[in-house]
C-alpha cells in the first residue's frame, strides 16, 4: 500500500491556520465544542480513563490502539480528507502529554511513516509541511 498523503498532529487553537494551508483537520478528541469538522472516533480515548495519570492512561490507550488496523485508520482518514494531508487534533498544547502523540507514534511504527507535530507555527513555517 502506497501512502501518498501525510498525517500531522496539532491542537484546536491553530485549526484555522492548518485549514488555510490545505491540511484537513480531523478531531480525535472526546469533545470539541467549537470544532465543526470531521471526527474520527476510533482514535478517541475512553471516558473511563481520560483523567487518569499518564502512567495509567498510556497503557490503556495503547491497548485501545492495538485493537485497530493502522492501514484501515489511514484509509479512513484519507477518505475523510478527500485527498488532502490530514492533521489530527485534540486540546492539549504542544509538549504536554497527549493521546494524539501516542496515536502518532503508533501510526509511525505501524505504517513506517513520520507524523509531525505542528503545534503553534508561523505561516511561513507551516508552508514547509503542507507541500
């Protein structure tokens, strides 16, 4: 399977910048009050452990991911994006512990791809990733 499109991660605070750079935003958060875009529920954490400490949360979320097929996840995301590169979103700021980075690492390992965290970037920096 050839992987033509890229996947990135970021947070909701920068969603307009991402969309303006032709990245298709997809929420993997449990809630997204002000986000009206696509949601991808298979990568959501569970309500039962969303407030757990990192040491307890991480194995639970990784167990959830282990039940998924990474190729199917990639194909689902590409279907949602209609050919654009995808940016997976949740609430935490760059550098904070977050399930989106666990999902990114799982995709990287499973599909042998790189999933970069964009975080808060200047417009000129963002163009490097969107090409």
